[in-house]
C-alpha cells in the first residue's frame, strides 16, 4: 500500500468497529492524535450516524474520520459495494472492538454479537485485503483453567462457564483459524473506568458491588473478617487504550496474542478494600484461611440445591443490583502472564497504575453518574428535600394540606387538580412561605390530559420522585337506592381507580429508569371492614389497593415502593353533603396530611388507624358477627338527603336525633364511614 507521508513517516489507514464503546472511544481519540494516522473509517449503524458524527466532531482531527454505514449482524458488515471498492487495498488495520461485554446475556444474544459479528468482520477484512486484523478478545477465554495462562496459550481444555466466556472463545478461534488476513489478538482483563477521569459507560465487573459497598458506608468502621474469595485482575480503560494503540501500530507483531492485564493478580479482598476506603465503608482486615474459605464457598454452592434457597439468595442480590452470575465469575482460576506484552511495550512509558491510586476517582464518577440508586439520595434538609412530589386533588382538603407540608420540608409539590385558579392559590401560598411549587391542571379521567401533565412535569423538573394519589370521589348511597344508578359505580371507578392507575402507569417508566419512586395511595378505612352505603366508593378504593399490591411486586427490583393509607373520615368538602357527619369524630385535613407525610418520608407498606385495624381483624376472625353489627349500622344511620334519603338526622340537639345505639357506634368506630 502507498500513502502520503509526513516528515518521512509512512501514513496508516484504519477501519474500526465499536468506536462508540468505552475502549473504542478512547482508542479512536488517541489514534486521531497520531501524526502518521492518515484516515480512520468508523463502522456505524444508519440510525446512529448523527449521534456518532456529533461525537466525532468533539474529537481531535475529525477531518480524518469517515463514517461507514453498516451493521455487525450483516454479512460483510453490510458495507455498500461502492464503499468496499474504495477501501479495497487501502486499509492497513482493521481494529475489531465491537462486542457484547455482558456476563448476564443469554447464548443467543451473545452468539449473534460476538461470534457472528466477528465472522462478518473476518469476511470484510479479507475482502478489503487489509494489512492486519486486530481482534480484541478477553482473558475470559481461559475459562476455569487453573494456574498460569500465557499469551501463547488458547485451547487447553478449559470449561467456559457463561455465554460470554464461550462466545469470546469462539470469536477468537475464528480469527486464529482464518488465513486470509494476518492477525493480532488482545486480551484485556476486567476493564474499569479511566484512572484519571473515572469515566465509565456501564455497570460491569466490580461495579456490581458498588451499591452494596455504598450501603455499608453508614455502618460503623469496625474490623471485618472475610473469606478468601480468590484473585481477580483489573485494569483501567486508559491503560488498555494506550496499550492497544502502541501494539496495533508496532511492526513485526502479527500472529501473537497480548495480555492487557495487571502484572500481579489482585485479591478480591484487596479490590473490595480499595473501593470500601473510597466509600468510607468498613474494610476487611483479616481473611479466613484457605480451607475455611473453600468450605464456605462449597456450602453456598451446596445450598443451591435446597428448595427456595436460590430464589431467596437471588432476591437479596437483585435488591443490591448484583447478578447471581457474579458468584461464579468474581475471581479467576488463572494467573495471566504478560511478559511478552510488557516486552513489546518496553520504552513506551505505558504501565498499569495501582488500583489503590485511582479507586477513589472511579468511585466518585460512579456515585455521580452510574449509581443506579442515586435518585434515592435526598437533600440535606431531610427525606423530602428536593423531591418532586405529584399531589392530586391539591386544590383543597388533604391535598392542599399535604402540599403545604411537603414544601415546608424542602420538597417541590407538583399540584394537580381540575381547576387551575385554585391550584394557583395553593402555589402562591407556598411561594409566600418561601417554598416552591408548580401547577398542572389535569382531568385524571382523560388519558391525553394526564400524559400532557406528566410530560410537562418532566420537561420542567427533569424528574418525578413521588406521587400522592389523593383525588377522589365519594358516593354514599345504599344499594336499594342505586338500582337505576349504575353510573354511580362508573363515576367512582373513573376517578378513584382508573384515574389513579392512569397516573401511576404514566410515571412508572420514568421511575423504573431512575431506580427510585414512591407512590402513596389515599385509600379508605371502609376497605378494611364493611361500610354500608359505600359499595361504589369502597370497591373502587379496594381495586386500587390490590392493583398496588401487585405493582409493588413487579417493580420491587426497580426500587419503586407503594404505601396504602386507609384514611379515616376527614372533614373535607367531600363529606359536607352528609349532614350526620357534622358531629362525627373526624380528622382534620392537617391531621390527615400528617399521615401522608409519614407515608412519604418513611415509605411503609401500610398506614391506618387502630379502629380500622380492629374492624379488619374482626371481619377476618368473626365475619358473621361483623356482618350483623354492620347491618345494625346500616339500619340506624339513614341515607343522606343527597342520596335520596331523609338525611335530616344528626347527633346531638336538633329536631330529629339519632338513637343512643347510633351515637355509641359512631364513637366506637371512630373515623369509620357509616
């Protein structure tokens, strides 16, 4: 091949796959800074062209870059024939960085990306008559081989424990067995972020342990004794990128493999301690001896055959964000020799930094950019500081009182109701007190209205942390007065159930992505027992209760939690039409808001009252007796005038009086809906 030269240097051309990956980005940027780099073609999917073009424009010498549209899954990478003709005979180096680096991926996905993708790269390199094919493999090709694994070793009968291990082995085998293009193979160890900036693009390797280490940061720093879990090998991405650049462009190295590893293996304990120190978590000060450690590991593996153990173990690990496969892949059986690599890099000044020297840099970057649970961190003023909290029915009653309290504790209530001017009054009151709030008028029975409001919240605030489903409609009417009023049930379900679920479904994708969210549903004490005349209202609230129970299980791994409040009778405009409630024992909106605040700050599964719990227990243990008592309540408390009944009765002085039994029952079942 002939190329233009500068100052006597031979210019080189490159074709690179995977330039958007962690190693690829750093390698390509370094490549573009070399004076003898003439031209770099980067493979890119058609749908990602604009994104990569913007990235390239931020790199050195973007004029040296050409974007080549193609796909790793297509024959010959799907590169157009006219582009092939132009590149044929004019590519010195094909650098294959694209791969699926995921221990949790299944066989089919891993084969498609790593094996079939590599086969297509081999085909294209041969067609282009490339000078050399550089394949980035991995040290995992050593599988469970025990002892020293040298750079000239490959197939030594090792067991390959995951699809990732197997497909990286098969991909390297494809490169080795083809004879059309000279090759070089590079096997990085576990690659972590940049040792200088901390930059990392995903959770992998030791990063899976970071959430657990973060939680230990609040534990007193006491000495810990732990088992010896073996050795691993970790290198920062900047070392890998610099080494690749030096080895790819050095002459006379074809047909060789290079281990981009730490010269000395690192114990899992030392890796944990490096990050624990950075996190302020307790460190392991002593290890159990090898025999005891192996016994513990064997016991854990044996316990996998105990029914339910694996499910329980995986549930705990899932909560911490740790894939169970990490138990098998945390340490290496092999010790990786890198003598040939170090010799080839001699004089370059490229050396592996000590993990202890850059662990704090990695930790800071993870905490700020990658921590899947970073959304759970609140501001310094308390659990609600900085939280964006949707509150429905915020124009009056419980919703208004809750909004004022949330704002007073540093939260930002996102006020939702139908009437904008009333919401603005609440917002102005919050602002006058030194807080912050935003108004989003919406009809919860209308899907378009709900999504428009949620989209506006995300556009203006960037996140939604919590949701209080407080808006509701109460209908107090006996079934005998409802024979021709089916619409009562539809109206109750429309707002109390479907409205709440509609809003939950609108915010769940966002909360799941952030791995944090809390949803508070203001239900009713009437769901805990039997509330005569509330068949429409209690049924709609019960539906929401059970929806939330199921949703809580499905979103558990996403860090989303639910609280159901079985709210007793509260003196709000909603109960005003029922005159007998004028003298009933009730909570004030402010007291009810305190229950909501407890739900937001402590996030329990349930909040209720002693009376509600007693009624629920009575129905569980003595359902027949409870039916009889509820029937007496149905007899002694009349339908309200608004429901078509007499409605004129009240407790205390007046033209008509409730019986002594009704008065007693109202007091005993404090806060219950009669």
